[in-house]
C-alpha cells in the first residue's frame, strides 16, 4: 500500500511542479545506474522543493535526508516519511537530538546495502547563493560504514547540480543536471580514511561546480552576480553561464522583458481569489527566502485544486456536470497558460 501511495503522490507532485515551473531542463539521467546502490549528492539552493524536483525526475524510488525541523508536525512527518524523507539532526536541533542520527545512518546503510537510491545535500543547509559551498563529510561517513559492513556492495555517487532562475518568485525556471557516476569503492582506503574523505569531497565538489552555476565566493562574487543579473542572463543555461563566468565575458545590460501575460494573471487571481488571499496571509510567516517556493508550492498544490473542485461543484449544481467539468478544465488551463507564458521574474 505504501508503494502505491508513494507513486501516487510522486505523480501528483510532478504534475504540480509542471504547473508551477515555467520550464524544467533535465540532463544526464542516462548517468544514473539502474541496479546498483546510488548516493545522489546535490547542491541545495531552495528548501524542500529541491528534493521534490530531483525525486520526480528520477525513475528510481529515492529516499532523501532533510533537516529534522520540518518533521516537527506529526501529520507532516507521516507524509514526509511516506515520500521517503528521513530527518537528519544538527547541533542547532539540540545536542541531545544528535544521537538519533545513528538510527538514520543505519537506515541509510540498509538502503545502500540493498542497492537502493539515496539523496543527500552535502552542503549541510540551503542557501540561494550561486556558489558551491564546502561539503560536509557526512555522506562519506555513510558510504564508508556501508562498505565496512558490506564490502561487496557497489556504491555509485552521482552529483546533481540544480539551478533556478530565481529561488523565490513564481513562475521560475529550473535546470537539473546529473553528473558522471563516481564508484566510491575505488577511493576508499581503510588505512587512510581522511585522505579518502578528502578525495571524494573534491571529486563531488568539482562536478557540482560544473553542473550548477558557480560563482567563486570571493570579493568579486557580488559584482559578477550583478553583471549577470543586469544582462538578464538565463541561469538555467548552466554551461553557457559558467563559461561566461570563467572567461569574465559578461553581456551588456539588458532591459527586463514586459510581462504580456499580466491579463491572464488577473484572471487567475479573480478565479482563485480565496486561495490567493490565504497564500498572501501565510507567506508573511515564511522567514527564509529559500522556503518561499516550498510553502507556495505546497499550499497552492492543495488549495487551488480544492477550491476549483468546490467551485465546479457549485457550477454543476447551478448548471450541469458538463459545464462544471469545462469550468474545472478551464481553471487549470488558465493557471498553466500563465505559468508557461509569463515573463520570468528577474533574478536576485
């Protein structure tokens, strides 16, 4: 039953993301091993929507580690567990909570031992900055303890670069690039664990810098980012943008595109006034920019279809079922039309 529910929600979330994002570029899925254990390692710019975008574009069922704070609500925790999410505890969650990580690491080992897929964000936290931050060694710890206890297991590390045009505005564009698999077994030496950790971290970090837009975090970071923003660059064209950055070859300043789809936006708001107002109220409680997309998508993926269903029921009561069905389809089509035709919000 759990597996049926998992794939039902996976299809539902993937459909919701299709309605939510202007365009999703996916490349490198052929790099994903089909049968062996896989540890996906991704950068983390945009809260919980990152694993949703990634997991819905992977054919294999994928479990993933997310920060424990999102499991505070029991109902949400059950839903996240159904989706394959597992909490990982940090010092900020309380020192007494860190002992719970041992159970989580055991689960991760069990998954890899059974040739399953696991997703980890080795930067340790989310941050919208367009740079690959230093990686923690937590993912290597999971790999090495699995190999210690199950030396015959082949564990492939597949780096994933995820880049958004804008991590906080709707509709935005996203690029998901899967890198070349790294067979962890080839780089693990029991007698030189620290060196093995260093090598794997470097291999993963180097790929992440190529798979996502990476501006070196130095004194020139903000000036380079500003130039790219002023040129209205499409950050989802990752290879092109990284080439511009590496060669210090930036384009001339460009005016922002007019949003000719604004009349469609007005129709969507008028047709969805109640869920729109509810989201505006809820959004004031979101304190972190990196979580705006997560909550906007989560709230709207529930409220908008629900509201359209209620309105369709009213239409069927006043008119007939055919008119109600047409109204429901029109409401969804209106949202989709705006999402796919609206001017992409400027990057920040």
